[in-house]
C-alpha cells in the first residue's frame, strides 16, 4: 500500500525526474538546431569530435596546396606565353635569313634583312628574360626546376625548367650573318633552334596538364573531406525539428503530471474533516 505522507511525495519526485530528463533532451535538440551540428564539442562525443577536427584541419590545409598549384599554373602559363612569342620570332628570323641568302640582293636590301634578323634575335632574349611570375621563371635559365605543394603532407609536384634563352636554343647574342652564304647556313641553325624550342614547350605543356589534373584532384579531395566532416558532425535538421515538437509536447505533459502529483497530497486534508 502506498504511503500517504506530506514529507515525501514519490509521485512528484518521479514526475520531476522525467521532466528534467525531457528538459535536458529538449536543450540538446535546441542546441543542435541553433548550431546545425549534432556534435559541437568534445563532450558530445570525444572520439567523433577528434576525428572531425583532424579531418577538418586537413581539408583547410589543402587551401595552401591549391594556392601553390595555382601559382605553378601561372608560372608555367607565363613561360608558355613567352615560348609562343619566341617560336614566332624564330620563324621570322628564318624568313629573314632565307631572304638574305638570295645572292641577287643589293647591299642595302641585304643589310636591312640583317638588321631585322638581329632585332628579332634580341627580342628573343627580352621575351625569355621577362618570362617571370611573382619574380620566378622556368624559361630564363635562372633555375633548374620548381617544386610546388602537392598535398597536405608537404609532398611536392616538380616542374623541370626549360631554358628558352638564345643559349638554351643553340644561338648566341652574336648570331648573325655577314653574307648570303652565311645567311643560308643560318637557316639550318634557326631551324634547329625552332625544333628545340617546340620540344621544350611541348614538355612544359605536359607539365601544365599534369598540374591542372592534380589541382582538380586536390579540389575534389577537399570537397570529399568537407563532406565527410559534415557526415560526422552535422545534425539532421528535419529529424531534429520533428523531435523538437515531440519533446515540447512531452514537456508540457510533464509539467501537468508534476502539478497533479503535487496536488495529490492535498487530498490528505480531507481525512481531517
């Protein structure tokens, strides 16, 4: 038989315990809805929180990798642009040398072609020298290779430099011709330089394609890591919203149950009437 006591109300105590539990669950759901996360701190789930933090740090560090790779893209693009200019100049140099090899030319015409040839030659040097991005070049012979970040572990993506200066193409600052015979011989020299330039540009193009592909992969990797972190810590807001409605109703019922339990002791007064 239940004890009728004004000192201890077991029903009220049980109702209060249930109400406190409901209130605690309601606070948790409200926090998840307001933050959008089911695990917002280490006390929610230490193991999952630690895993998410580590993966999030990795994903964030990939931003530095992307910056480095994009800098690499720009460096190669500048070198390729200079290379296009240089191959055009070499083509014109070949044209001038071929025209100057004509023995029927007057001295004035020959000298004009020679001057044009030398001007084009000097422009090759300028194009190669100015092929820099952020003060770095892989076309002017100042470096043998450049290594850009490839992953968050610090591993690198190496691009071998290709010297596009006159010396790198088998020419010199003194390359010219004094007569028609020398001009004819210069045609072969310029042809060789042009072939060398196109081979080097083809190699740079391959490196650029590889770098572009890796940059795309790194972007997808970062997206996958972000999605993985979201799967670990993000709350299902549709589910939490439905749970919120349920807990609010449960809380109201708990308050009523506690009120009923507290009022039950007043029935004892009727025993003394």
